[in-house]
């Protein structure tokens, strides 16, 4: 994209790309980071958008890491890790001590500003290798006397343990939400609720610094996700939670919010045809080979008619499809996509909305991975590849499924 990355230019490029792939009117949502130009571009498009959950979580953590006491301690930790990273002698000695003390042969991790979770990983690894680091830094035959000041004091190490404990759960949340094969948009609010009510809840054992960290992250979560606002339940990720059989009770919302969410989904349900697949499936009944499958399809559609057509079945006149779904038996560990596949005939219109909302990824990580994949393909040693060939390689890389894994 040679032109400036303004909101106007980005929206025009996005619209032209959608038209190029014949996706006009088929886009349910766009997921993007929190950059102003991306927000502006999404506002100019005629479909809903969601901000990347992973990026938003990192923005919630950022003010916490900028607390003076934590920033100072993190800076000292960064210098200590750099001291080990830049010396092969000290690194080799560290491996010897790890074997001697029976610790894992793990290297120290240097954090990177642009890499999510690298700071929590750095602090956690320092806590893990604390004994080895102290032993190496106090050994005058390995460490110069002028470098011993970089060794963290005991109270600083204790603070590192507390900081690492608070950030560890945030690290696990980001890692889980960046997976590509699981439903993710529907678990955003359950996770935010769990963080606010459990992980970030103050305890008597917490120090003043831990209290300040938890308060900072909690405030950012509430500001950015607005979990207690009535308007929040009208968002796509809130409706996705309602359509996820694991979270459809919406216990993380207030009763008023639940009511609004159900009403919002019912209003969208009115726009979904009762039998969206009938016409499409009835066209393929011409040849002799298709007669047997056709009969099976007709039987299935007739059962749907008996179950859901209120003009013929009086047992369902008093209860809507939505109310029946809400009364369904609770499920905990089931795959929501498999659940909807099994209950597609029972809730024909809701299943249409479920496919739309549950397919929305919570983060923009998949697209970022495609950029990284393209960077590994279009190297200096392969600079003769045309753009069309690179596109085909990436498509195969991201979509090819081996025959032994096909159902």
C-alpha cells in the first residue's frame, strides 16, 4: 500500500479488497488493533468491527508496568538479563550451575517492547533461576566486581515474585486467546469477568505494590471493555457469548444486561429465515445417484417442519426458539461448534447466527501470522517469486489439510 495509511485510504483499500473477492454484503465483522487510523477506517465501512482482545489486554497491562517502582525494578531486571546475554562465559557458567543445582536448562529471556508477554516471561524466568543467578554474580572468578551491583537485592526479588504472579494470568489469557482453532470471541467477557472478580481481587497477603498493580489493571479493563455498561451487551462479542452453549446463562452480566442481550439477539433472529437451507438443498435432486440422499434430506426437513413450524405444531406455540435455547441443559466442556452442529435442526435460525458470531476471532493475531509467513517466504534468496505465487503458497500453508486428517 504505497499511499499514506490514513483512515480514509485504509477504508477504500479494504472496500476494494472485499469487492475483489466478491465478499460484498457477506462480512460480519472486522477485527483490528487499537490504532486510530484502523478505528477510523472501520467506522467508514458498512459492517461492525471489534478491537483485538490481545492488543487491548496489553494496553491494560502497560500502565501497570509504568508504575515508578515497577518500571525501576523492570529496568534493573532488563540490565541483569542483558549482562548474561552478552557474555558467553557467564552463560556457560550458568548452565553448569543449573546442572549442579538440579534446575532446568532454561536461558534467561530478554523482553522486547513489541512482543506481547515478553516482560512477564522475563520476570518469571528470573524468579525461576534466582539461585543460579545469585551464585554466578557473587562468584568473583566469573563476575567482575564492578558488575556485582546489577544483582537484585532480596527484597527486589520478592517484589519480582509478586509482580510475576499478577502478570502470569494475563500472560495465559493472551496465549489462550491467540489460538486459531478454538472459538474465542464468546469467551472475552467471561475472561474479563473472571479477571476482575477472582485474579485481580485483593487479598490480605498482597503487598502495597501488588494492590496498586491489581487496581491499575482492573481500572483499565473496566475502562476499555465496559463490562458493567448496558450498551456493552449489544456488542458482537456479548452476543457471541449468548450463542456459546457454555456461557449462554450470561452469569457474568447483571439481570438487566441479560434481558437486553436476549432482546437484541431475538431482534436479529427475526431477520433470519425459518428454513434458510431448504431451497438450496432442493435443487440437487435430479440424477438417479442422488435419489437416496435426497430422500434422507427430505425426511430431515420434514422433521424440522414438525418441530419448528408453529402453524402446525401446537406444542411450540407458547415458546420461541430463543426461549427453548435458554432452557437447554447446561454444557461445560463441549466444543460450541460441535454442539451447534448436533443441534442445528433443533435451532435452525439460531444456528445461522451462531455460525456468524462464533466464527469471529477475538484477536487479529491470525492475520499477523500471515504477514510473518509472507516474510519467511519472500526472502532475498527467493526474490524472483511473483506476488501471485506467494499468495498461492500462503493459501496452501494456511488452509491445506492432509488427507489422513480429513473427515
